[in-house]
C-alpha cells in the first residue's frame, strides 16, 4: 500500500499530505545533519577528510539498510544480509587480488549477479514452502557465512587500486576526496527509491507487503514480488561487500562481522521509518538511518561516553523510535 498522491489546490501544495508522506524520512535526514554538525563542533579542524571518512565508511551499512528495507517493505525480513556481505567480500577479494581495474569491474558485476541469484532463490523457497522468512533466512545466515569461511578462511586477498578509488576516492582507501563515496551512496539509493515508487514491479512490493492476499486477488504477482525483493536485496548486500573490500583493501569472512551488520541493518530500517509489518517505508529514510547509526559512535566517543554505554544508548534510541512510530501510526489510523 502506497501513500496517496499529493493534492494541489488553490493554496498550493497540501502540506499535511506532504508531511504524512515524507515527514519521517525528512526527520531522519535532519537528525543526521544535526549529528554531523555537533560532531564538527567537537573537532577543531573538521573538513573534507572527516566528511570523506563518514561517507565511505558508512557505505556498507547504507547498502545493507537499503537491502533490508526493500525486503521488509515487500513483507519479508532477511537475517542473512550480513552473511551475503561477507561472502561477496570474500569471493571478490580472492578473484580481484592482483588483477587490473577492468578485471575487477567484471568480477564485481559477476559477484552482484551471484548474490542476486542466491537471494532470489531464497525468496522463491520462502514463497513455495510457506516457511516464515525469519526461519529460512536464519538458516541461510549460517549456510552463507560458512561458504564465506570456505572461500576465505582468514583475512586476505585484495583488489586493484582503481577499484578502491571508485568507492573511496583514493587508491589507498584514505584521503579527503569525498565525492566518489557520495556518488556511490546517492546514485544507487535514488535509483532504488525511484524504482520502488515509480515502477510496476516496485509498487507490487508495497502491495504485497501491505496485504499479500489482497494483492494476489488483485492480480499482483506475489511470487515475483517476493523473489525480486530478495534478489535486489542480495544485489545491494553484494554492493556492501564490494564497498567493504574497497575500503579495507582486503577480504574478511568473520561470522561476527556478518551478525553485526545484520542487526544494524534491522536497526537502520526501524529508525528509517520502515514498518516491520511491511508495505510502509522508504529506502531513502533507511539509508539516512544507516549513516546515523554509523555517526553515533564517533559522536558519543567525542562526548566521552564509554563504548559499552554507547551500545546501550543506541539500543535505547531504537526502542524510543519504535515507540514514537507506534504512536504516530495509531494516531494516523484513528484519523482515518
């Protein structure tokens, strides 16, 4: 179910409708701006280097937040997105090591297609078997993480300097050129947002997530929606793995990394306004929330907060956001 179109009357735009459609997403981006502004005030020489650091290092989580958002909007949930990130990271690190930029780009495309195919298959299994998404993806979390360890038992591998520059703006993965990271963040995000809101397939994900039975009776291909949502989610998880490889310059297949990224992706979509019940939300809000979760750590550190306490604060923030979202949804339903 998608929001009603914005009405334009004699007085111009319907601001109530605009606020209802984009208020939460706008609020998350404003929160992000406020956090960065506060962080900048705590650093004497805040500049392009810090902006580049935030932009590039938040890329993996942003991609995973978008992946999780697409799947959840369609009525599912993927506990294996973090495992897909480390699997694609490991495969790419092995195949790109010592290769040219051209070969690295070909490998990147193949890795993305591989992830899309695997995850699309997971979506098909969920639909056909009628086993809940959370059960199937919990199993694939361990399967895919195990495959990653087989491919790359210990940290290693590598990629070309040119490939690192695509994501980080530098052949060494460090520097003050933040434009490549911003381009790699906003282009996929806006492309996914436009596809979700303005294509027949994208809209079918919202319809399926809102009420799969009603969508099916209305002629929506619910099987296609399930498979496509998981396939696209897998492709974005692969982008996260490739971004991580570009940032660090080597591959890593630790299970702890996979589980941490998965949990943070779920936290990001909740903070970004995506309803866990499906059919509501935006990848733009989820992406912003991913950056917020990344920025929170250095902000709390700059405030002198203990790292363990920072974890508690981040968890409390997610709970608070969920409570606020519940109240807003309840008021909306009563208004209707």
